[in-house]
C-alpha cells in the first residue's frame, strides 16, 4: 500500500486506524445511553415529587452543569494526559457517579419514612447526575476531536457523524431501560420506580470500569490535527477565528433545543397527542399475548387520563422516545453519507431550517401532523452536534483539544433553555413550549450558511 494513500480510516503514514475508531466509538454509545436515561427521568420526578415541568428541568441543569464545570479542566488535562489518559479518567468518573445512585436510592427510601425531605432526595439524585456528566465531559472533549484525526482530514465530518451514530444507538436503548426501571409498577399498580431507579446506573458503573481496563491496555495513538491556520507557530489566539467563536454559540443553542425536546417528549406525548382510538389498545393487548417479552413491553402503553380519554401512558411515551431516537439514528447514518458528498455547512443549514419548520408546526397544534413533526425534529437534529463540532475546530491544529473544550462547554445551553421551555409549557401548554427550540434552530441555520465567510473556506474538503 502506498504509505501516502489516505482514506476514511487511513492516516497520513498509511496506518489503518479502524480498530481505534471502533474502540472510541464505544464511548459514544455509552454517553448516548446515559443521555437517553436522563431524557425520560423528568416525568418520573414530576409524578413522584410533585414537581412542575420547569422544576423537573433541574435534572437537565445538573447534567449540563457537569459539562460546563468540567469542559475546560478536561481540555487542559487531555492536553497533558493524552487521549488515552483523559478517556480513562472520564470513565472512572462515570463509574463513581453511577455507584452514587445506590446511596441516593437509600436516601430516597427515607422520604417515605419521614426522615428526610423530598428536596434532599432530589438533590441526592441530581448529584449523581452531575458527577456522571463530569465524566462524560472528559469523554466528549477528547473523543469528538479524536475521531476527526483518525484518517483522511477530508472526511473529518463523516467520521464524527459515524461515531455519533453509535451515540444514537445508545439513545434508543436508554429510554427503553428507563421505562422499565423509572416507571415500573407492582402487582397492585403502585409505582416502584423510586426503588429501582439505581439499577441501570449501577450496571453502567460496572461496564465502564471494564471499559477503562480495555483502554488501559489498548493502542490509542496521540495524533496531531492538521494546522491549517498555523496556530502552532503563531502567537494569535483561537478566539480570533470567527468560525470557532460562532460554533460555540451555535452549539449552545443546538443543545438547548435538543435538551428541551428530548426532556419534554413524554410530557408532549401524554398531554398533546389526540385521543387514542380504543382499537389501538385492543391491538396491542392482542399482540402482547403471543410472547412473554411483548407482554411485558407492550402492557400499559395506554391509559385513561383524568379527562376520561384514552391516552398514551408515561411508560408508552418513554418507549416511543426510542422510536424518536431511531429516527435520530437513521438521520445520523444517512447524514454521514450526505456529508461525504455535499458541503457540511450546507447540510447543517438545510437540516436546521427543516427543524425551524417542524417546531413551528408543533407550536400550531395541528393534531397528528404536529405529532409526526416531533419525530421529524429528531431526524433533522441528528447531524447537528457533530457537524457544528467539525466546523468549529476546522484547521485549528493542536489547539483543537483546547477549542473542543469550549465547544463542549457550550453544552450548558442544555441546562438553561429547557427551564424556559418548561416555563412556557407551565403557563400555556407543551405545544406552545416548542417556540423556544424553533428560535434556537434558526441561529444554527444562520451559523451554517455564514460559515464560509467566518472560516474563509468553502468546505471542510482540503
């Protein structure tokens, strides 16, 4: 093989980096699963602790606060520990956060005994969420830019989108597991979610400890990114590059929109979906009698709400969230193909505009059309995070690690805007709350179409 030949996973010296890419992609699967659990947790606390939508958004605040607090330290440590050391540190933090859910569940059990307040219990769970997020920050700060250098620089956006597809797979299974443990009921129909919530997090802790051992012994080369702007030899700052600065803002607003839509998906499906025909319930009941797994999975998808209308239950909505993430995953895979053919900023701009339209149609409360648009919004969000990331660190050389830390820190948008979306929903309804992500997507579209001017480059293709 020609040592100078390059490809999707072939380095400048001809080394095949496919195995390294697959190993790093497992990290995307991990944090997708963790995020999937978080996204179906809000409704659990609304029901268990009597919180409003805005109050339950403290879950997202704690989650994304961990990203905000640790992003810059993670970037600093990654520059000194290298990719491997930073990844192992992140995995161990995730394990610590997962194990904390065991004592947090014990604290919650004391609420029913009157020993502690529900607020104390909520804070205990939020602490675990925040610690896990600090570990995920290490992984995202390192893994996102690392995928962009594991092969031909021309396919940086394609590689990060493929890796983020593993993130989408994790997001599909997160809500399914969440529905089993957060919304479980006993034989009397009483909720047992508060007693079993810790189980998936304890399992995560065991898995990531094993993954840390694998990374310790694996070959994870420290590869330097291409320095298109000669920052390695110059004294000027990364902040002088508009494509990077605006990427931080675009990521802030994108994650804000994503977190809001993901967090309140269950609220939307249980409150805004038109009345369910009785025949649907009969069909599911009939299907569930043919297999034990189907019986446990399909049972309880629908329930009669307080208005006497057949509606989607919390469990049903939680499982439907997996359908949304399947749309997200399909968007990731198809988007990765489009990014190999078309300019990354043009695809990003098109998808952002499509989501402006989708969220506006949800806002208008158009029945089943609006419901379909919720799932379409998942599809069109699919490529946004990795594409903004790739466009933001374009050509920054070894400074990409530092730059990626600030782009990851922009994830703080997911802590702030869901509370605003929840507030709008509290004073109006969940459909009207979608006006908040609509404006966020509009800014992402602005960044995408202005990127050539900001970067002085036509595409990511070199």
